[in-house]
């Protein structure tokens, strides 16, 4: 007799629908196994042959945290390419390397947490480098391209499963787990949700990650929009993964719930499926889930639904069909094609901001001085992999023009630190200790990487060591030893020359000099402690700080001026270190270029008027370009950044990057960082009415382009109403290269309502196309756009509306460089008055406000409005139709205070006062008053005191 082969369980049968396979596997899991699946690190189920799984693999612009990988330009640089085809290919390369790396290291995950689709609303946001654009349409176009590349094109199996970050309205690092973004309905639907929605609807997204912040008083990890919005955009299951530590924040920092069991249950019911908390230790979260079950806060069905969504991702990744998974045997890693793509992406990301007098491109025989703090740097950020290849601006120019034609001056200040006793800080010899690159071996949590303790700490002697000092702005300093290592502090508190670069979750390589008596105290920013000199070496401690004298041997501008004076052209490379002054956990304080770098720029310009400023940064700066003949910007460009820059400067490549966000002229042009009302605050190119330093979409070329033959026409269905939005706007025009070089042009199409009934954008990007044209070549570009691109959110009726009237079509090379215009007439449904007699007013549906913020009506759903700081605020509701008349009104309020009702331009008709505060901000009561109003009027409400207004009703 022969043993019978056991039957294949249905969940391993690739011929069955995925839903049936998930059902089969789910019913085989025990209740405890299902609960364990809800943590980021899901354990194996050996009895079923189910492997362990983890959500989360960072892959924003290359595989991050897991050791060497191809490093592409930062996300904001990919946004600056305005090139979906390129970004899709980058996504393909990244996901291919994810698969190849996983084949040799199973710590590498296939559920990638990327891309970031938060809009770059405010340029001081610390994580500006992670987003694509301030514009929702451009952000969605680039994000969709990247997710399609990450997903792959197989109809069933996914190469990787991308998760979009960070849901929702997240643009500040300052107190990010405590602050609430006040987002009115129009901003929500027309701005913040749009980038997510269009990307999800494109069909290559596996899920989203909620952000740390609150929106309208409610944490994003219990957001009702996960169910009300996100999961209505697709029929596919979407996996919602919490951000790291955010489940605990609901109690520990936000104090939104009293117990972790309540918080965990609320987030799971709201739609969170996977909890990223307590690192690899799942026991705490498992205990909370069990506690919530025991208290009746959760049901088994709640857990099953979350497990289903995770299993859906795992099935699509081919985990249970190893023989059928087309991506299972990928080995392509650091291929010549990937290296070439990294350089192509870096080239396409470079934006030429100014080029007067034909200084660029540089002639072959140009003698070049390349100077500045970033001239010989290839900086990485928190979400970078470890470099396999490295090209700095200096190296790129050496390779392109020849080392004999290129001189270099970094511009650091050469200094010694003298103690109060007259000795100097000295860096001892490190012997044969091998160099180490932070993160080279990979780490599931690089925040836990420790500093080096195998090197001797600093000492003091009679001569000391000359250090390279850089002031990165806001008083944040780094010191570098002659061997290239930065002064750093390890866990033992010793100060060593030990780091290859500043970095880490808490940067241990930055210091501040604080005036004290006749010298300075040196404070280590990472620990907050002061540097002291002890018998066993230099360390940081709570007491006995050393008083230092900063002895400057050579200021940086001297070496810069000397190099600049001896060259035909000086290239000043300035910008930021992505780990300092503007990064995750830290917003910037100003748009200004740091004073140290301003010194270097002035010295170079004074020594040589042929000065090219190259800004290499994760965000915009407010610089004065008037005396500079040429200015370029690029995000940190990854492994090929230097070679790409050299090729652009030499004219081998004509620059065609375009700004993905507005560059403002000064800090005075910026709204408050926490003002999320882009409409009321007149923010971004959509609403900003000032003069930008450089506008959205700006970028020059070595070529010249002509625009002509604009044709714009509208086709609509008969019948009016909502069906009008299903028509089409067709726009075509011709672009001709009238210059002498082959070059790319980014043609941009904008629309605007000519006479809108509500505030609308000055102009809004509706389409774009990056094209390559040889001299004298022309191409006709055609855009077919749904009329929904002209819609706005009608707060009076809670729907998107296409308003009838004239719309202007604008075509050009940037949002301000408009070359062609046409006007089209569109049929639609006019904005009707608010039927307040029948429907009342939700407080959040105001048209205008002053001094208020939106808060949560309940902890589950709904919005209310309250005066800022509990003082007073005003709401305006336009076009309220009282019909034949009302005789009474009511307000639903909580807290304490009063509501004054008037018709705009008239006296107060009623004051409704909550004499006895409710105590509980969610305990609403209804107040009544007699009023008289007939016909259509604008309503004015004044809120006084710490009162929450949810709704206003009318009767009679």
C-alpha cells in the first residue's frame, strides 16, 4: 500500500478566487492566531505552513534601511521631473531591488510604505523632502506612476504592495502627535483628499498609513474618513497600517482615550488593520486586543475583517503561490540599467531657475572653482538606502571637465577649541580601527543603531586638533576631524570623532556654542548636556561644563574667495544636510539660507561675478538672485547627483525640471505652519496673491519653445444636472523647439473659473506633458479632461458641483508664464441657496470664518466649530433661504458660552446662552430662541466662550 497524498487545502489552490482562498485560510486560523496577525510582525503558523510576515518596508526613493541599494533622487526631486514615465520606471527598479534583496535577506518586506502623498502646502514642513508637490493633481500623477512601478503589471500578482502615507492633512512635525489640523470641507474635498483619491482610484495601491496628527480634533488613527471616503474609492481591500507608536499615542500623548483597550478597539473599528507599536514585540498589542474583546469593545468579526485585508495583500504578493509568482526569482540588483536610471532621474530633477547672459552651459575649456559646504557631498536622508555608488558635484565636474580645470574650496571654518586651562581639544589617533558606515548592514529599526564606542574619546593637549566647523543655521554646528569623521556622542557619553556623517533618529553629531562669561559652553543637542573635560577624556555631563574659546584659524570665506578669484566661473553649491534643521520630527524656522552659506556666497560673488549658485536641498529657500547670473535647484539627487549636475552645467543635458511648489520671497509670505486652510489663508500657487520668488511650475531650458494653435472645446451630455460633470474638455496646442539644442519642455495646462460664485483657485493645474524636441521639431499635444476637473465642493448641499459659466484655459511653461489662452462655456447646475428652513446648517459648512477651529463632534464622527482659545469667533453662511419665513431657531452646543445670530449687515436677532456648562465637551444640548427671517440672506454667527457649535436649525 502507498500513502495517499493529502489534499491541497483550498487556500493553496491558485485556480480559486482570492476571496474564497482567504475565507478558507481564515477559518483555519484559531482566534489567538487571528489576533496575532494584527501586529506589524505577524508570526508564522507552522501547522498550516504559513510563514511569518511583516508590514512595512521603506522605499521612498530606493530600498531604505536594509543596507546598500540604488539611491534615487528624493521624492520632491522626482516630483520636480514632472515625468510620470520616468517615475514609473524608478518604481519598477525599486520594487525589483526589494524582491532581489528579499531573496537573500528575509527581513526585507514586500509591503512597502511608500509613496508619501501629503501635499507640500507649507515649505517649512520638516518632511518636505518626502512629498511630490503642493498641487494635488501633480502629486497624484507622480504617486500613481510610482505605485504602478512598485506594483508591477501582472494582472494577479504584485511585485510589491505599496501603502500611501500619511492620511491625512499632515504638514507639521512640531507637536505632530498632539496638534489638530483644522480642515474645512472645501479644503478636505478639493485639496487634501484629492491626491489620495486619484491615486487609489488608479488601482495600484494596497493601502494607506494614517498620520500622527489629528484632523478636526480627532486622531487620524480613528478617522471616520477611512470608511466614509477611502474605502468607497475602490472595490479592492485596502490594508491600513498604523504609523509607528501611533496606537499608544492615542492614550499616552493625545489623551483621547482613557485606556489602551478603548483606543485599540476604536482604531480597529475605524479601519486600522495592522498595529505598528512596540517594535518587534507584539505581546503588548495582543494583550490590548484581548482586553478589548473581553470588555465587549470588539467582536470577532472586527478582527476577522482586519485579518482578511492583510491576507488579501499576502495573496496578491504571491506568498501562497510560489510556483506561479512571476516575481519570485528576481535577482536584478544594482544593474547597469538601474545605475543609468539613477543618473537620468537626477538629471531630469534639476531645475534651472535663472540663466542671464548665457553663462550656462559652460564651455569645454572653462576653468571652474566649485565651492561650498555641499560641493563635495552626496547627502542621504532618513529614508535613503546605503550608497553603493557616490558622485558629488566636485567628482562630477572632475570627471566631466578634467581635474586640472577644477579647483575646490569647501568653505568650512578652520577652528580649535581652547579650554579655560589653556589646552586644546585633540582628536587622538584611532589606530587600525576600520571605518564604518552607519546602516551598512541594514536594520529593521535604524533608530536603534548605536554610536561607535570602539574609538578613543577626545582628549586635550597643548596644540589640539584643527576642526572643520559648519554652522548649518539656527546655531546648529558640526565639527569634523581631519580624517573626515564628525564629532559624535555615543551611549557612554564620550565625545569621539566617530561618525561618517551626521545622522540617526536623534542626531548625535550636532552642537551649539552658547555664550558664557568670556567664552562659550558647548552643548550637545542630542542629549542636551554640556561638554566637559575630565581626566578620562572629553564627555557630555550634567555638571562642570567646560568654558571654551573658539579660535578661528581660517574663516571659510577666505578659501572660497581665493578659489573663486582664480577661475573663469565659480559654482557655489549650497543647501541643507537632510538630517539637520528640517527633517522628520523637526520643522524649519525660516526660508533663509543659513548665514554661514550666505557668507560663502557673498565671498564668491565678490571675487568673481561669474557665479553660479546651485542649491541642493530638500526644500525651497528665499535667496536673492538679483546679482547672480545663474541659479539652479535640485533635491538631494541620490547616488548619481554629481554626475548629473556636471552634465547639465556642461550642456550635455538641457535642464527641464520644474518647481513642484511655490518658492516664496520671504517668511512674511508664509501662513502659520498650523493654518491648513489653503482657501482662507490664500496658500500655494492656487490662491497666493503675492509675488513669488519663483512660481510653481517654473524652470528654464537651454532651448527655446513656442506655443501656438490652441484649440479648446467642451462636449457635454444633454440633460443638465450632475450628468454635466460627465462631459469632456478637450484642449490641443502645438509646441515647437525654436532653439538650437535638443531639449525637453514641460507644457502645462491650467484652468480657472472666470466669474465664480465662491472663491476658486487663481489657476489650477489640469494637465501637463514632458516632451523631448530636436531643434525645429514640433509636436501637437492633446488633453482630454473630464469636466470634473472644474468642480468644487458645494458646502451648502454637501456635494461636488459643476457651476455653469465661463472657464479660462491657460497653456504655458509655468503657472505664471502663460503663452496661450482660450475661454470655454460650460453648462452646469447653478449654486442654489441653502434650504435652511428644511435642512438647517451644520456649523462646519461655513463659507467664511474668523477666529475659529473645527473640532470633533463625537469621538466617532462629525464636526463642530469652536472659538480659538475659547474666546470669540465668527461664521458666515452665504445664501441662506428662509423661504416664506421662520419664527424660531435652535443650536446644538456643548461646553459653555453663547451664540449670537444675525443677518449680515443687520443687528443681533437672538443670543442663545448656555448658562450651565455641560462639562463634557461631547455632551450636547439644544437651545431655542425666537427669530424672524424671510427670503434669502447671509447668516452671521458669533461664538463666544469655550463653546462647541454642531448645528443650527430653524422652524416656523
